[in-house]
C-alpha cells in the first residue's frame, strides 16, 4: 500500500482549476520529487494534498484512508507535515519556540522529539534562543524543516526547500533530506534544482500547466532527453 | 398630526434625506468605488458647514463674520476651502492601508472638531453661529427644490465618473491594487483624486445643512453619529451603487426617524435615554445587514467594459 | 524642571492606562488583522461593570476589578461569536465597519443602562502625597502597580504558555499557524478574552483617575491606536512602549500648546509614524 495516493485532482483558486487531473503517488520510505516550470501548479498540488486549497474533484488517500479536503489540523495529527515555499517560520519567535509550536497539535512530552531534531540539525541547538526572523536563509530553512519534523511525521512535504540557498547549502540541505528519509519518513518535494533533486529521488513527476507530463524513476527522468530539454536546461 | 403638520414634517424629512444622500454619494466615491475607508465624514461636513456659515452671515463681535456673501457663493466656498484641506489630508494618507486610513480619518475629524471648538475668534466656540439664512427667503419647500437639484447634480457627476475610464481605474485599484500598479497606473494619484472629490461633496452637504437648520455648533452634527449614519446608509443601500446610496439615505433616515417614534412610545424607564436607544437600534441594524446582506439593497452593478455586450 | 517631572509622572500614569488598552488592541490587530474600533468602548463597559459591583456590593474598586475584567472578557468573546466570527471570512474591512457599529451599540447600551452623566467610584477627595515639590495621589500609585502587574502577567502568558506562544505565532504568520495545526478558533477566543480583560482594567483605572462617562473609552481610542502603530502592529511589547511614549508626549505637550489639543498630539505622532516608519518603531507583524 502506498503512503500517499492522489488521483485525478481538480483544484484551484476562486473556481478556476489550476490542477487538471493531476495524480501523485508516494510509497513509504520514498523520496518523490515534483519538477516543472514556474506556475505549473506544483505548489498548488502540495496545498491541495494538505487541505489548503479545496479539491473539486478527485481523492487523496493517505495510508489507505481518505483524507481529501481534511483541515490541516487533522493532517498534522495523522502524521503529515508540510513546509510551504515562502514564509515558513514564525519570524518573531525564537528557534526553540518555532520547534515547540511544531508539536502543538500533538499530545505528550515533546522533549524527545526536540532532541531528535537537534540531532539532525545541531546548528539549531546552538542557536535555539535566536529569533528566527533574523537568521540566514539556510538557517531559516532548517528551522522550517525542524518545525515540521516535530510532529514525527510519516510524510514530509517540502516546497522548494533549497530556493535561494548557496550551492554549498543546497548540497547540505539535500543531504539532510536524505538523512530524514533514512529515518523512514516519506518525502514529497517540489524542487527547482531539478538535477540534484532527481539524483536523490526514488521517483519524479514532471508537472506542466497542472497536468502530469512525465513520471519515472529519478535517474530515468534525468536521462530522458525531452525532460532534459524542457526542464533541466538542456 | 393634521395634514399641514404632516406636510411640514415631510418637507423637513426630505430635506435631511437629500443632504444625507449627498454625503452618501461622497462616501460612495471614496469607499464604494475606491475602497478608501473614511470615518472622518463629520470633519469634512463640519468644514463645509462652518465655511458657509461664516461667509454668509452678517457682522458679529464674537466671531469672524460679516462677509454677507450670497448663498451660492457660500456653497462654492465650501468646496474651495475643503479642497486644500482634503488634498493635504489625502496627500498624507493616500498610501496608507485601509485600516490605517480609517484610524487616521477619525483623528482628522477629531482635530477639525477641536479646532472649531477652541478657535472661538473664528467660530464662536461652543456657542456656535446662529442666523444662517436660506436663500431668497425660501421655506423648507423651496429649499427642498434646491437640495433636490444638488442631489441630482451630484448624482449625475458621480455616476458619470463611475462609468468613465477614470472610474474604472478606481475600481481596479479597489479590487486588485498590485495588478493595477503593475499596469502602470499611479495608484496614489487616483486615490488622492477620489478622496478629494468625495470629501468636497461632503463639505457641500455641510454647507447645505448649515443653511437648512440655520445654526452650526461643534455639537450640532453629533459628529460620530453623523458619520455612522452615512455609513449605514451606504452599506444598506449598496456600496458601489450610486442609486443605492440615495435609496439607502432615504430608507435609513426613515428608519432613524421612526426609531424616534418608537423611542417615544416606549417607557423611558425601559430604554433610559431616547437618543441612545435609537443609536443602539441603528447599530444593531447595521450588524444584521453586515452579517446577512453585506452587498446592500441595490448591489453594485459593474458598467460593462468597452466592447463587452450590455 | 519640577513641572516637567510632574508632567512625566502624569504621563507615565496615562501611559500605563494606554498600554493596557494598546496591548489588547495590538493582539487583536495581529491575530485577526483588523483595527478593532470598539476597543475604547470595551474599556468603558469594563469601567461600568466595576461601578455596578462597587455600588451593589459596596466593595472597593480594586476588588471589583477582577469581576469587571472577567465580565468584559466574556462580552468580548460573545460579540466575536455572535457577529465577528460570521463575517471574518468575507473581508477584513467589513469587520472594521462592524466593529464601528459595535462601538456605538456598546456606548448606547451604557447610556441606557447607567445613564449619560458623569459618575465616580468614590466620592470624597483623596489627599495627595507630597514628595518634595511633587504630588502623587495614592490611587495613582495603585494604578501604576496594578497595571505593571497585569503587564507582567501578560508577558508570562505570552512567553511561558502554549496558548500564549500560539497567539504570538498566529500574529506572526497566520498561514503557517494553520499549517502547523494550531487551532485558530481557540486562539482567537483567547485573544478576545485577554483583549477584553485588559481593556476593562484600563477602563477601571481611567475611571479611578478621572470619572466615568459613556464616551470615556472612545476619547482614548485614538491614543491607543497611536500606541499600537508606534509599537508595531501585533507586538505587545511595542504597544507598552508606545503607550508610555504617547502618554508622556500628551502630558508634556501641555507645556507648549493648549491642553485641549492633547488628542491631536497622539494623532500627530501616529501620522508621523505612518508616514516615516509605517511598520512601527519596532517592525510590526501585519
Ligand atoms: N493564492 C492564489 N490565488 C490565485 N491564483 C494563484 C494563487 N496561487 C497561485 N496561483 C496561480 O496558480 C498557478 C500555479 O501556481 P503555483 O502552484 O504556485 O505554481 P508553481 O509552484 O508550480 O510555480 C499560477 O498561475 C498562479 O498564478
Ligand atoms: Mg511554487
């Protein structure tokens, strides 16, 4: 059984469909990457899966359960965490508070989870009393991912986690994503740095104007000349 | 009430409806068309009322009177005096977000009120300015003709403005400011223009009011209630719709007047103060409209875009 | 110099009252994204609730304070549930208009229930303390201490409790708060409750310092918004700072301009802030 299975999604803003018959599937422990040109509807697809954009038609199943159009609160308690593309930290709160709030919807002691996040991102432990808003882009991205990991998700959804980062930080971020995945967390991510992302991905989707164009394993998509020409800069 | 009394009351009533309708049209220019939140209506209204009062009354030892200008010149002056004030206020506030503009306009109205209250040499302070006359010795009936003419004139002007390319830009700013800015429109300039025009219309209403009641004082307008009633009128009538603004003025003033009768028949022990009870009812009415029919009685109908079938 | 210091003392007193109002207003502004025009009238309602407790049970004002705060908190939550909640999804400006209506409804209710004339909690004149050339009324010290206590309580709530942190988070980034699974409805209710309670306290203190009348709150609304904007919208600590600055500026202004223009000073500071530093002295969250 797949961890996430979205079939025939139609969704958009103010009655205009952006997604048209989009489908996405993710097995447990997989890293799946969505690539595609700007405005293709990649972010919209993520939001629709997470219940932030209403799905007009189609269904989303998570671990076999229908979660179509559930409120985000319910997604979180089911073990799905989502890091949006922009504005993904609470800027006036400290790093520690950002992380603590990540676990808001969960009961129980969150200290063990906090330790686990600090293990993955030691830098956050060092800077835990820092205001998130004044940190560098790379650090903010770590805070955002750390916040999402605080719910001990089974599925982590990342929207362009490397946008605006330096090449060195991009490498490091992908490395962290691999580590997270090795903990048994499925990762669904949208990426502009398609080459590197597909290199670590198990499978990938190419989305254009809200429709599925190609889907294949990461290496196969990388090797596909049409995909390369369209989205990977030749 | 006998027939003559009823007729007299009707004339009195309709005069005020007309004056409020003009204010509602002015607000519609700012809020309905451009999305500017002005709750300082009473301030501009007061500017108009005082301007005409000072310029058209005879000499007085206690305030700056004695200009003795004719009625129409007094009214023209309301616009001329309001113009620089509104321009200055608009200049400062044109870039502000809706909620900041709202806060700023209360402040402006408050300062205008304080000014009229404290600068006794100009305005006679709390005692106010009496003896403002209607033109040509008309009574309420004759004056109603004048007020109606002004309502019609202002309606024509704002309706033409609404259908003009200029009005389309205003609406575009209201509905989607970033896109309008991206289309190369100078948002601040259009906003400023709408604000000034709307405020001057309110000042004109103030002038008409002063000559109707014959007396102005800082408390005569009950500043906040005046502003509030105009808002209720526009929202109830349908913001964005100029006929709606006029209809709203009529209906809300009718309700407002009938609350007076209702307050009259209810025992005072039950309702405490009569005027408070009326404001309470109107406030509740506005809440009900906002919750159940925010588009008002006559919802906005957009004029067709060029080339679009009617 | 003596005069300046005396005015500063008065300014700090007025400032603490403004700060209490502004903290609630800024939190409501931050979490719900609209300027709540009935905030001044919450103050007045709170002051009158306390008056009823004082007269009916013959209690001292400070004993009536918690009752007034609780009652106003309940009223604020009730108004939100009854009115604001229903129009929240439409447009923030509709909320603005609605809060304007709430302000007038509350004020007219006060006039209907408690009357329009001036009232006081306590008749008789308090003997002021003379400290050197300065005078200080015992009430003033009481007000200052109680306001400080409340501000510290709010601080602890915002920084030490889950709900408090969630409130700051919502004010910071509403969308992310939703994504994180923070229950918006509960946080909004808590925001109203706290805003209402603090406004009531401000109203009671204002009533102790001066007198009660139905427009007592409305006259302070402008200075409160000025404090909110100066301190950066959505920033409780900024609001405290803003309240103190505005309070002192209003009192000190009487050195150079007639006292009747005091509200204009708050307004001038506010406009200057909006024009030169619209995000507030400390950058706001909205
Ligand atoms: N909040 C929104 N309201 C209306 N349209 C939107 C909104 N967000 C995105 N869109 C539109 O949806 C389309 C897809 O956007 P998005 O999903 O963000 O694309 P991508 O992430 O692939 O770059 C774009 O045309 C964009 O303009
Ligand atoms: Mg995107």
